[in-house]
């Protein structure tokens, strides 16, 4: 019995020593290995055809990269064995190659990103990435969406324009087939064929006003629907499902983008390109921009050339700063203090709340 007690005591002491040792273990926690960066999107896409002769080649990475590693050595373009001269830029998670002269029509080009490109954490791409595309004949790039009569309005809706004062709107407002009574919160003053408001630098039109306002609005609404269908029907997107719908933190170069789900912008977005570049965003779901998010234009990009075609609802969060022409099949809502440089064109209602809305 005494021997068993001694064995039990020894085992218990060993257990205590083990636990105390574990509690006092000050070995450093292993540092996680940074992920290997990958390319999540390319424009033009692999084997794309009819590519514009003024196309800017771009790639989007899975994470932030080291800008000093992205240059004409690591990001290059060739036509056959001939190197194409150009400049390389980097912003957000997107690298761009801008050819010095227009590309040649009907030719196959090869773009390459090498393993010399490294992430901000110093990790290289796993392998070189090369893809081909073919230029078109007289290809001039993506054309803007024609707005027709809808382009006469900074806000155009079919069922209602509701405002929680006080907003500051620059440009004309239109509502049809709904009547003037469905424009609320603007304290309007009626005139012949239009109305005015202290909150609007421009005129307000509704379907029940004097001629020729009703027919002008009917034309504008039909043009708005045509513009929506044009934007939604553009084929061969340059980017498909970019970021699986999360565009926060990204730099968006010119081109056609397509998503079959909801698109969110939880953090700031940069739209980068020249004054003649065009962006069309095809969104099957909703578009949600978080509060305080800024959409910034760089390189000369213009809001009038940016088109957001949204089948679902558009929600711009409080104090967010949005850019572009919104073509919504459903409704558009600007939360308190949000601003829009562009147009709000909705096939239902536009809801405002102390907003700044300015025509592009």
C-alpha cells in the first residue's frame, strides 16, 4: 500500500510540473507565412478578340503589391517577337500597361507578368503569367451609353421622387408617368409646364404639367429604358465577377464589367482612366455602397462616361461620395449626406435625404 501511495504521489508531481511548464512556456508563436499573390482578373481577357486599338492592358492582383517590382521588365507586351513600348502604372491592387502608340489592327498580342512581381509582403507570383488577345479591325474601344432625352435630367424617375430636406440639386428633375404630387420634400413652386424649388438649381417636370412637358418626359423615360437595355446587353465583358462582387479598395480601369450577383463597395474605390475612356458596370443584383465610402476619379476619368446598370436596388450610404450615371431597373436611395456626381435614372423611385446631386 505504501508503495502504491509513493507511485501515485510521483505521478501527480510529474503532472503538476508538466502543467506549470506549459503555463510558463514563453516560446514565440510562429509567424504565419504570407500568402502567395495571384492574378484575379485580366483585361483584355485571355484569347479576347476585337480588342480596341487604344486598349490599356491591366491585371488585378489578389492583394496589395510592391509597386517598385511592377515595371516594364516584369509587365510587358509583345506583338510576335517585337516588344511594344509603353508605360506601367500601379494603384490599389491593379497594374496597367499603356502602349505608347495605338496597337495594330487584326494582330495577336501577348502580355506577360513575371515572377519578378512581388506582394507588399515580398512574396513573388508562383509562375510567369502570359496570355494572348487579338485586336479588332478599326476597333475604337467601348462606346458610351446613349441617354437620348434622359440625358436632359440629373434625376429621372417613373413613380416618385421623395426628398428629406434639405438637398442641393444641380440639374433638371423629371417624373413620369407619375404626377407632381409624387414629388415630395422639395417645396416646389408651380409654373407653366414646370416647377421650381429653392433646393434645385434647374427645373422640375412631371407628367401632369402643361404641354409639351408630358410628351418630352415620355420620350425621356423611353430613352432611359433603351439606355438601360443597351448597357445590360453589351457583350464580351473585360472583367467577370471581379472580387466576387466586392470592389472595395480596387482601382477600376476602363472597360466592361459584369457581375451576376450583388456588388458592394465597403471601402473606397478608384476609377482610373483618360477623359475619353468608358466604364460600363453590369450588375444583376443590388449595388450597395457603404457609409463614408468615396469613389475617386483619376487620370482624367469623367463621371459622364461611367455607367452603373443595376437590375436591383441602388443604396448609397450616409456621406458616401458616388460618381457616374446610375441606370436602375428598381430604385435608387441616397442616405443622409451622400453626394452624387452623375445622374440618378430609375425605372421606379429616387429617394433623397439631405444630398448633393450634381449633373456631370
